[in-house]
């Protein structure tokens, strides 16, 4: 049974008394608000045919992210001695660095440079301040409140904006987003965050209300995939953590076993994604996605090692490969509708290896998190698996303006806050077993796990916390 841990510095925040925000976590939460609420609302008033609607051309982006980057740099410079970066965040920075390096061979190096610099600001503004924040601050509750506000606003927008019902799109309400799938994805994340919030006393009434709104929005969006994942993924996350606890396996190993099993099953039986799509939707192409995927595979074969350059393939200016080589309507696609294929197209199999390294180390770190706070790890793993699976149908990895990518980076930062060992030191533990007037502990009394005598000393031996 899932149960929220009692409040402690090592286990992280829980309960209604925990602080939601400090000056460091303010930046990640502002990034979440901007990507999930502010920027989509800006785009609703923008004509899609207007060149000013291009994401990089928006003046809001040119103001918001540089200001965030300046504040982040101030925090990092002030706190450089105590900034420690866990392994999975190092993998994220390696993935980001290779994206920037691809400018050297990109089809359109100018586009790659601009988008890389923007992505570097986004990731740094989320990750580095979060790593500096106190573990007593409940950053995930701030993220929940952000999505709760988004759900409330979308409840209003579904009443004033008509549903989408065009030739190449199925019926469904978009809310204030550009499409119904965005509304479904946002509602799915909100529902899973509500499941996590309901585990904490003092938060249950609000989380139940938000969960009900999320279910309504999922139904109105008519996003069947988002609805199915929002219900099934929390169960999968709980089973994964339970197997890890019983079998002692890494979360990453358990999760990786699922796609590997699918590959074996598909190879042996011939049961492929086309048949799965036909069984689920009555359409063997995943609403045309397999046509895009076939084209992406043909372009990967031309540059398999390092790709065409970060975000320098789809609609990357005159003569772009996607415009020149793609068949029919595929020429107008902004991405491959598959985050893993797009990673290979843009950064080759080297980029895919770096992405998988980041995902595997993040999932492994969530297992460490479960040792300190099982309920928090369950909520985080649910959201992480939701984004990982959704990338099989949408292109979200390293897409700065996609709120699902933003939430995944926030999740990675949250996991990073639990990575390092934190000794549980208190007045009672320091004085445990001591007689008045005697310098040592009583015979047979438990000694404190670690008592620092001067700054810079590292704990030795057994330490409560993550190592």
C-alpha cells in the first residue's frame, strides 16, 4: 500500500506544512507555468500563418528565458562550492552538449545554434537552481498547483472554444492549446499528479477536485491514448517499484525489459505496430504516423551516425531535407511524431545513445529515491513513464517549448535532489546514550551515524541517505 512518508529532511517534504517554494525552486516552477499556461495562451491569439508566430520569433521567449538565465547564473555563482551534479544530470548535459556540437555538421547551422542556445537556457534554468534548493521544499506540489490552474483554465476554454472537427483530425476539444492531444496530455499529467497529492494529509480535498476536472478534460479532448496512459501508467509504476523492492532489480532494468520483450515478441510472431494500431483504432497507420516513420527511416539511412543536426531537418529553411525529399503531405510535418526517431534523424545513433543513457540513469535514480520516499518515487515514476511512452507517438525530447519535456526535466531535477546522502542529524541523536558529565556514550548505546566535526568532512561508513 502506498503511504506518504513522515516529514524529514532525508525523506523530503510531505504533508500540508511543507514549504512549496523557495528562491531556487521558483525558477523551475516559473518555467513550468510559462510552458504549460503562459505560452499556449499567447499562441491562441496568434495567427498560425503569421511569421511572427514562429516559436523562436516570439518576443516573449527572447525576454523570459534570458532573464531566467541571468537569475540562474547569479544563483550558481553564489552557491558554486555546494553545487553537486548527480550522474543522470551529467548525462543530460552530455546529451545537450552533443546537440550543440551538431552545429558543426548541421544542414542549417544557424537554426541549430539558435535552438540549442534556447534549449541550454531552459534546461539550466530548471536543473541547476533545483539542485541548490532545500529538500524541505516541495517542488512537486508547486508543479501540481501549476497543472491544477491549467486544468481550471481549460474547463473555461472548453466552454468557449469549439471542438476540433476537420478533415485530418478527429473530434475533440483543444482547450487553450493548439490541439486536442495537447489538452489530453496536460490532463493526463494533472491526473497523475493528483493521484500523488491525494496520498498526503491536508491535500486530499483539492487533489480530488483536480482529479475530477482532469477526467472531464480527458474525455472532452477525445484523446484515447492520453486517457489510457493516465490510468495504466500509475499501475505500471507501482508494479515496477514493487518488483524492484522484492527482486532488488534496478528500475531501469525493469522498464527496459518491456520494449525488449516487445521486440522479441514482434520478431517471433510478426505482431507489429501496424496490427496493434488497427486493433486499437481501426487504423493501421496510427493516423498516418507510420507513413512519416517510413520516411524518417529512409533519411536516417543517409546519415546514421551523427544525423542532420539538432532541429535542422524538419522545416529547416529552403532546401531542407524534409521539404525536398518527403512525399506529399509529409513535407509539411514539423517532426516525425516519434521522439526517438527524431533524435536519430537529428543527432544519429550517437544522440540516441546519449538520450537512452539519460533515461536509464534517471530511472535508476528514481529507484534510489524510492528508498527514501516511496510515495514520491511512485508519483515521479508515473510522470516519467508517461512522457517516455508518449514519445513513441509524439516528438518531445529536447523540445524546449513542449510542456511534457519541461515536466520531464523538472522530474529529473527532483530526482537529483534525492541522489546525495543526507545524514539525519538532530539534537537528540547527538546526545543519544550520553551520561551527564561523561564524554562518551553508555556501553551498548547506539552511536550517531555521523557527527561532523568541521566543514568539509564526508560521512564514512553506513549513512542514512542516498549514496
